[in-house]
C-alpha cells in the first residue's frame, strides 16, 4: 500500500484530496489529510464581515463535510516533517510515514513581526480582517466609528489576496457614505508599493479609483513601528500617519513547522518549482497554494488552477514519467470597488492584468478592468462555487491556463 499525506485541509488540501481520491485506487493508495482546526473557513468572505454584508456563520462549515470518503482525516497540529526519512510528526503524538507528501498549509498573519503592532491597541483600535476573529471584532469597531482617520495599511509583500486591502478601502468608502458620515472620516491607504497595485495598467486604474473616492494613497510606506500611545504608524523614512481606526494586513508567513523542518525560506514559504509545483529539494514532495514561494498571487483562484497542474504531475510522478504539466501562474480575481460594483483581473507569470472581455472575446459577459455590477455579482456568486464545486474538486467553468482571447494588448 502506497501512502500519500496531505498537510493542511484548507482550499488546496481539500480540493486535491477530493480529486486524487477519485483517481487513485483505494486498495493501492492510502490518503491521509491533517489539519489543526475543526472548521473550514471561506476566507474571501472575511472581507464582507466588517461591513455586515456577511455573518460569520456564512463563511464557516465543519471541515469533515468536505473530506471525501476513503480519506483518513486527522485533526492535529503538524509539529515537524523529516523529508529525509519521509516522516511527519503530529502534536497528538502520531507519526505518519509517506511515499508522497503534498504541503498545503497556506500562510497566516504574523502581527508580532512588526514592533508595536500586537501591542496595547491590538483589537482595540487596530484590527486585521484576515482572521475570523479580526473581521468580527472589526465589524463592531466600524459600527461604533463616527469620525477621524481610518487608515488601511499593508506591512509587507507578499500577502494573500493582494487586492483585499483595496477592496476593504472601497467598501469602507461606500459603507461610510451609506451611514452619512463619509465627510467626517479621512481614509488613508498606506502601501510599501510605489502605487495602488503591482502591475502598471491595474495600478493606474485602481489608483485613479482611490483618488475618485477621496481615499488618500500613501505609497512607498514601509512601516517600522506602530506607536500605540500616540496611535500612529511610523515609517522607516520617518513619516508618520495618525490613526483612530487602523485596519492592517500584517506580515504573512508560512506555517512554523516548515521552518522547524528546514523546508522553507526566511518567510517559511517552501521553495517550489513554479511550473511543475514539485519541491525544489525533494522529488516526492509537492506544494500547493499559498505555502509555495512561487511568484504569483497567493489566492484561491491560483490554488484552483495550480491544483489541476499538480494533479497531472502527481500522476506522472507516481508512474515514473517526466512532469510535463506546466503551471503558468494564472490568477483570476474579482475586485469589489464598492457596495454593488466590481471589476475583474486575469493574469499570469508573464502577462499583466489587461482590459478586455472575459471569458469570451467581445461578448464577455465579464469585462476586465471595467467597473460594473456584473463583476460584483461574480464575486458574490463565488462563495456558492467555492463550497459546492471548487473544494469538492468538481469541474469549474474556467480554463486552467490563462487565455489571451478577449484581452486588449495595446
Ligand atoms: C480576507 C481575504 C480575502 C480573500 N479573498 C480572495 C478572493 O477574493 N479570491 C481569491 O482567489 N482568494 C482570496 N483569498 C485568498 C484565499 O483564501 C487563499 O489564497 C487560499 O485559501 C489559500 O489556500 P491554501 O490551501 O493554500 O491555504 P488555506 O486555505 O489557508 O489552508 C491552509 C490550512 O492549513 C492548516 N494549517 C496551517 N498550519 C498548520 C499546522 N501547523 N498544523 C495543521 N494544520 C495547519 C490551516 O488550519 C488551514 O486549514 C482571500 C484571503 C483572505 C484572508
């Protein structure tokens, strides 16, 4: 009996467990999946909780519901992997041996990495929305917020869902307008980037949108410290931004056991071949999703496309064939630009987000880098697709490879 162990039962781990269980004969392959938390969370839904658009019950479901029959599920913290001897050590004392390992333990926020961030004001006037707890507490803080400086800040790149802080800023603008207090609130957006986003065309459009909505962009802002007593952000070059309410994207890091196991870089991301999705160090280890150090967005859509490639290459690997499936870094993200409106970007390792029609030329029906209601509805419909199709490993009507069809190149 061959043994496959999957570490992490979030988006990627659950998806690949479902796909591989359907393919690998149970008499020949034992599949085990490990996660530390009993619940599966739909993380894109965290964005909407602070504004009362979603409640926590809409983004949380019992994890076991999505683990397929025939896959052994263990709930425990992963302590360490020994890739030289093919052993995983769990906090509950279990040792798992494997023939193949898939690492899918994602990334988590690490507020303690920034001086002062996890200090006295944490969860008082400083909140994240990358955890269910943070998003829920922020909902209360926002509903009590009447006036002053609302600051949205990114500490460092990379972080998961690179558009999420922009979406938060746009939603905050809509939310405060609806409450009739927008003119009493200054919204600031600080980023270490030179502009609103990473690639030129999207940066221009999203930067203009921030300006149109009266959200002040503060670029090249690298946070050195959060001053809790004066409630201000301090950058390395000495600039300060005072806040009454701070929404922050702390440093994102891979799981601690990756570091303990000597499998990661200084951020605990696992060095991974960006095309084959195999570990660069160990042939029997594959890496799926945010845990990998590949140069594309850390996003659920990327996990979905990467899983299709990893699935193919995994099947080649166990047959001793060359890994010929190649991941192109495809990412596809709806961006909410306010309550009821959104835009869409589609890109990969080589092609930046471009305007045009998606998925079909001319008729779309989605429009890339254009703001409309359909793109907002697409974002909201994704929750259903996530719970019912994506993590169950079912077919999603979107191509794994990015297509140039419909994209405007000049
Ligand atoms: C606010 C927010 C908005 C987002 N919006 C979007 C969006 O609009 N579109 C999009 O495509 N993506 C979005 N994302 C990103 C998307 O949710 C992630 O990229 C995706 O879930 C990553 O999947 P993963 O399998 O790599 O990791 P995860 O889904 O995070 O799963 C990792 C799993 O590993 C487990 N784990 C970690 N360490 C251990 C350990 N030591 N022991 C045991 N288990 C462990 C965790 O409990 C977790 O279940 C958003 C994310 C956030 C936070």
